[in-house]
C-alpha cells in the first residue's frame, strides 16, 4: 500500500488495474429561483405632516366654497321680477308749457316749477323748436305719483327654494373652510407682524361680497341680515324634519304612540253651540272649566 492521496470531494476513483485513474464529474448548475409575480396593489396615500395635510384640506374646502358661491350668484342673476320685485319707473308723462325768460336764447338752461307737482323744480334747455313769438315751448314732465308705489312697497321678496338651499350650502361650506383655516394657522409659528386669524369674525363676512350681486333698484332691499335669516330658517326647518323623523323612528320601536292615562281620557268638557235665531238660552259657566290642569 502506497502513501494516501488527498482527494477532492467531487473526484471519483475507479480502479481497472494497478493504475489509479481520476475522473472529474461536472458540478450541477445552480438553477435560478423564480419569484412569484405579485399583483399590483394601489399605493397607499402618502401621509403628509400635519401642517401640510391641513394646508391641503384648506385648499380643497376653499375650492368647494368658491363653487357654492358661483352657483348662488348664477341663481341670483336668473331671478325674475316676480321673485325679486323691482322699482318701476313712472312712465306717465304730462306735457306742459314753459315760458322763456326775456334774456334767454336757444341752448340756455332754465329752471321752472312743475305745475303738476307743487314744490318740484326742474331744469331744461331751450330747444331750437321753441316759439320765440309766444316766448314758450312744450316739455314733458313726470305725472304726480299715485298709490301704485304704495302697493309695490307691500310686495316682499319671494326667493325660490332652490336659492335658499344654495345659500344654506354655501354658508356651511364657508364655515367649514374658516374652521380649517383657523386650525392650519394654529400649526404655524407665531408671527407678530400678522393679525391673528379669528374664525368668528370671518364667518360674519361670508355674505359681504354676495350682497353686491343683488339688484340695487328693488322694492325691498336685501342686506346681510336678511340672508342670515334665510339660512337660519332653512337650518331650523331641517332640524325640525330630522327631529320628526327620529321621533317617529323611536316611537315605532316603542310599539306605537305613548299611551294616554285613563284619567285624561275621562276628562271632558261640554260646549254648547247656539243655533240659528235671535233668542238664545242663558249658559252658565263654571270656574273649574277654565282652570289649567298642570298635570297634563
């Protein structure tokens, strides 16, 4: 036996004779692992810092408020004279004769008193068609006012329901934007050069620009307080409707209306109604009939 040889693991020894033959076997190739294809998922929204998120919220609510404002303006411009009565000009004119002063000529401006309206003075220029032989000319002056204006003043603005709902939506959108703006301003570093944002003060200015969109020559002027009243009424009506729905819901869950005590059912009041004629019987009243039952 000869000296031992150090053989590698991948080497194999075959002995056909006394000679030793070394055979190299090929190493197995590494197979690349295949990774399963995953379905694409929607990327989760990137979380912004609080100031940046609030700033984005303020911009979004501001755009919504502007859309609500533009919708209200469009509906205001589409109002008819029946919904928004306007002042009508007095088209009744009366022709009167005006005397020409001695030292006046064509084109001069003179002042005269309206004979149809005592105390009213008017100005007019002497026309070329004036009769200088008779020293006078004819002009048309407004006729005296009649009671039509008084009847017109009694007409109130009749805004459509759609416009009232639009004003309510705009008011809510403006308030939401104001609250978001205040929350965003609180996250910023304090700046003494700028005035502090006050949401309650800004909420009072929500209709300052919209009031300018209404016609000026209307019988009943529209101001900011009137628009606030409309929004308040719409809010109250919605609250009543909601309360009525909730009341009917809980009433149904309780199994119907609340039972009335038997004592209340037994209490009755007899009222005598007189019939036709001129002679009626004397009716006596009891003080207890008019006493208020506080237990009810």
